[in-house]
């Protein structure tokens, strides 16, 4: 009997495998396969150093397939028969840091595109937070002060989405969702992607390569980091490139914190040159209590939760796994197969 292990019981309610979805996966088990759903918590999302629990270690010992939040190195090393890992995460960095996984024959698929809709809505909401000066409104409300004049100042910089030129760095699945929402509200959307020949997503006026970043930043009212973290995108938005943005620009990061120079961003915001920043990811997580970003009105901080969507997310994750499981069993190509050399 071939074995598949599902290990998705996050201690975070927003990312915990619902019992109904676990039952759906069990009911869809393929003939000749045993599906094991691990009951203990898997806290990979929280970055806990405690490692996988004993139930998971036993379950993977004879597993051919694993479906979890990435895959901790101890679990991978405990699964000599493993042939395919389906991650419920879009990122790949931690897993591909394990040499045996990166260089070995085990297939690795991720959840790219699954989180696109909720993340795109978070990006749109975050930008609206600043273009409609809701940060100003929040400050006035906290003070109990009625001040309509504050919304006509240069500091508030109230704008409509239709005025904006939005630069989406990473015009793949996630970037396409982001661009479509801004385009629907009249914004001009330009995308950057590693391989522009892959096409121009719906709603984008054009797509260029990453080498056009510095040229495109000069006209961007909003820049959104939505690309995969690779050697090419690490430290992508540094102090020099932030300085290329026009006054009043808004910076959004829903990719990885190490793509953005947080110190340079803070200085640009404090100086008043940039209007705001929407940050869901940080170079170090959790964001340290002493970080000055917490106290800055021009920064909207969310704790890496832009992909939260308790109902629809699980529908998409279950469909991805079940479709890939069938394809794997039949020897067909898998959706979201990661190119280990590229890292995504």
C-alpha cells in the first residue's frame, strides 16, 4: 500500500486544516493508497525551532507523498521513500535550502497562485488606505478631532485609483491577480517578470524584464513586490532604487522581506518623500517590537497574513493537491512543479 501524508494542522486558526477538508481528502484517496492525516500541530508557519512532532515523524517513515507547510529538514531525512512533496506555501526557500531535497530526485510542487485573490485584495485595500487618507482619518479619530481640512493637504495626498500608475514586480500568478484589480478601477498597470516572453497578463498595458526596473520606477505611483525570492530579487528595492520613485509613491511588499531595504524605506517615509508603505512581510519575522515601522503612521503593518481566506483558500488547496495526486499516480505532469535550479 502506497502512503500519502497530509500534515497541515497549523496552530494558527487562519491556517489550520479544517476537519471537513481532511474528510474530503480521505474520501478522495486513490485506489491502492493510504492517506494519513497527521493530527498534531505543524507550526512551520510560525518558524518554531521545536521541529516536527513524533506523529509526523512516524507517518513519513514509509511515505511516498507529503502535503504540508513546506517540509522541515528532519521530516525529509526521515522519509527515505519520499518521491513528491506538495507544499501548501507559495515560497520554496526553506525547503530548497536542504541540499538533499534541492539536488535529489524528489519532485516539489508549491501553492503558487492559490493565495493570489486574497493577497491581491489586501494590496488593493492597503493602497486605498493611503490614497483615501484613511491613515489620516485613523489619527484624527484617535485624537477625537474633526478636521476636514486635513484631507486637502499635500501630506494627505488624496487620489483616485484611476490616476495611478502601478508597477507590479513579478507578473506571474500573484502579480496577475493584483494587476487585474487595479486595472478594473482604471489604473495603468505595468509588469516586470524574469521572462517577459511568457506574456502580458490581462489588464497590464505592457510587461518588461527585471532589467527595466530602474527605468520603470521613475514613473510608478505604486510599486508592488510580488516576485519570488531568488538571488536576482534579493535586496531588489534598495536605497538607491527607492530614491528613483517619484515623490508621494506608495511601496507594497507581499513577497519576502529581504527584497526590500526597510531602513531606507523608513527614512524615505519619515522625510515625507514617500506617501506610504503596505508591508505584510519583513526581513525578520515577527517584526521586532522596537522596530520604528510600528510607530509610523505612513506604514500599514500586517503580520504575514495577506493570504488569509479561511474558506476559499482550503477549496483551492484541496483541489490543487487532489489534482496533482491523480496526475502523479498516472505519471502526468504536475501543476506548479518547482524548477529547483531557479528556485520557483
